[in-house]
């Protein structure tokens, strides 16, 4: 699983346009019987892994925040640290030789604080006047690197706009295709073996036979070569949202 940039909205009344483009992979820590509640948002198919697998890979739960002052405090500290880092860079360019310990501490503080923001999420979001309780998802994130987009403008420049109707022509303008992960995004992929998968969930029971056929024809998943035993294990983990609703 390659991390890719996702635009996270941490805007508040005080910081109305604060958004970050974060290179991440996201998971929902929810009972399998509740997974169907998120079909409309995330799609009709799912892979499930154990929580311990996520912990071992460096995944962490997000911190849901309903008090905007907590977010504002982290944003304010981020601004302060960014300014401090700029002053040190200027000193270096002027050959004023700032204290090495100050340089290292400032860089570490900037990194630690931005990661704290990266693992924050609003308790509730509004989309087209509809409230959505993010807390229900129990989100975990795998986040990499420090090359983040620090505004919506930076993110859109990389990603392209969503599909929209042009005000000039009245025609649909399609978004750019999602870029393939390159460089660090590809190097720091979140890897798993076939045996790490706990559940493979399709939408309907009728889809299971064709999936079994496809698994039997596979020779490998990613860089992992599949033998007959691993294929049989994968097949045993197939279920459907249709069956889960009936059984539970």
C-alpha cells in the first residue's frame, strides 16, 4: 500500500484556511459488523488486518478534537517554529554560525509538532451543510516524511481540482488523474504478506466464486510469491457484506 497525499482540514474560526496535504495510508478501527456503514464513502470492498499488525508497522490512532483551541494552539506553535527555523537558515546563509544544538532542536521541534497536527482530526466535519461525525471511524494513520503540502493551494497544484463545472464554458472539467506514487512515497510503502490479511470482503455473495478463481490464478501479491497453501488461506478469509448482514 503506497502512501499518498490526502488533504486534511484542520481549519478553525481563528485559522479558517488551515489544511495539510499529508502522505498517509488510513484505516478504520471498527468491528467488521459495522463496516457496511461506510460503504457509500469508501467503496464496496475491504481488506482487514489485525490491530497488532498496524502497531508493528508504525500506524497510530488519530486524536479527535472538538475544542478548536487545542488545534489553534498546535497551529500557533507550528507558525512559531517555522519562523524560528527561517531565522536559523538566514543566520547560516549569512555565515553567522548559529549554535548547532539550537539548529538540531528547532528541526526536531518542527518535525514533532507537524506530526502532532498530522494525527489530529476534527471530531465533526461539515460537508454541504451536512454534519459528519469523524469520530465514528476510529481512524488510524500511517504517515511518512516531512515533505507535506502546507495549504490547500499547494495540494491542488499537485493533485488538480476535483471535477467541476467551468463558469466560463458551463462544461464539466475533469480532475487530473491521481499521480502514481514516486520517490519517497514508493520507498516507504506499507507492505504486507498474504498471511497478514484477516478478512477479504466483497459486496455480494455472488462475487465470491470469481474471486476464488482469480486467487487461484495468482502467482504472487506484490513481491510475495504465492504457493497453494497461501492461496487456500486467502480463500478461507473471503466473506461478503451481504453475508455479514444476514449472520449478524
